[in-house]
C-alpha cells in the first residue's frame, strides 16, 4: 500500500485500486475538515454551492454519449 493524500491506497490488484473518491467522501475527511475550518469554509454552504452547480450543469450540459453513440462515431 502507498500513502496518498487521502490515506492509504488500496493494494495493487484489489477492486478498490484506482477508485476515485466522491466529493462527500473527500469533504468528510478529517484533514479536509480541519483545513476547511482553518480557512473559514462553512461545510453546509459549500454543499449548497456544489449542489447548485451540479443542478446548473445538469440543465445546461448535453448528456454524455451512450455506448451506442460512441460506437457510431468510431
């Protein structure tokens, strides 16, 4: 295992190897919470801001291509 920014990485070949953390997982990390507190970041306000951005992107961004649409492009 290797140390990473967010703790220990998964062992080579394990199902968790290469897994990306979600925002809730990152934002619940004690180190991240400590830095947020030191920087005066309100977790609830940040959550509302990120949810608002996600809603805006969902309304304005075209959907990701489906596998069949990708196949048609190749």
